[in-house]
C-alpha cells in the first residue's frame, strides 16, 4: 500500500514539478490543441460564444461525422458522435447552453491493428512521463478499451484497462473495469488481452518523447495516444492522469520509482 501513488499525491507532485500554467493548458482542450496541433493529425474546432454557425457548417462540410467534447470534460463525460444530419441552425446555441464552450473533432480513423480489440471505440494507450532536465522517463502505461456498444474507451464510462510493458509495447496483465471485474478475453471481441502486441511501438515512444519536451514547464504528464491509419497520434494530454490506470491491473505501485526520479530533479522557475 505504501508504494501506491494516490490521486492526492499526484496533485501535489504536479504542483511541485510542473509550472503553474500547465494545469490550465491540459484542462482546456482547445489550449492543448493550440500547443500540440501537429501531433493530433486531425482538425479540431473550438466553439464558444464567438463561434458562428457558418464556422461549424464549414467544419462539417469537410468532416461529415465528428466527435463532440465539452471543453473541460473528463472521464468521457458528455462525449458524443454526431454527423451532418444532426446539425441545424440551433446546434451551437443548444450545446453552449447545456455544456458551455466545447470542441468538435475530426474522428480518428483507427487502424485495424487496434480496432481488432473493440471496433466500436477508439482504443487508446496512456503513457505517464517525467521530463527530467530534457531527458524523458516513462514510469507507467496502460491500454484502454471500450466494451459493448460504447464508442469511448474511458474507464469512467465503463471501459476496461490493462497494464502494458512500455519497453516493448505488450499488454502484461488481465484487463479490469472500475467494478474490479477482470478479463483475460475481451468480453466482445474475444481477443486474448495478456500478451497482445501493440503496433509500431517504437514510433509511439518517439512521439511520446517529442510530446514530453514540447511545452516548457510540462515535466510530469500523462499522454493518451491512438493508432490511426496515419500512425500514432495524440488524443489528449493530462497533467494529473488517473493513477489507478497505471497501478490497479498489476496491483503494483509507481510511487517508489517516482520519488527516486524526483530526487534527481533541479527545476527552477522565474
């Protein structure tokens, strides 16, 4: 128990090792996109009170189906897929009144290598990194997979998750859900999860190391990646990240190795 990193501890670590503006960049999905646009490999449109319906119509003209996300949402809450037929002149005002500012995103064209796990959802990996004076260390990783008819993979929305060996990109545990049910086989696709090899893992690690050194002052983050037909792409950045995703499947805490890394850091802010 003493080796497990809790959410409360992680908030403290992030305050200590990230610059003060990082939380705001990660929580605001439009700001994350503005900093890391080239790694998304897809279009994203911010919609707020200044957005015109014509801007939305232009976006939908190029992306007949798209994903809706509340700007400050988490755990998959409020995420929904729309298509061109759902858009009318009241779309912007209706969604702003319900959710406040939001983004719409071009849907990731998931490659079959990851779709085989569960074809209805975009299945992602979460990789936790520490940027230590320009050197990037990975201290945990998990794969997240949707189940049933869900088109999202978030554990908070009913998805399942499993530990991965980030050195080789292989699932190394049973999957589990937030009710502590465990799965050797995916309940829908019947794919055997332990031992599943994630595609083009060297490319995923290269992308992670670029991301972890792109935003000044972003030293302790967790990154969500998806594997599209154009290769690995960024889904979003998390300044806190759900630490249980990294620890629960194997029941192995990450706190000792984190503290060992922290002891070597010398970060100074203006």
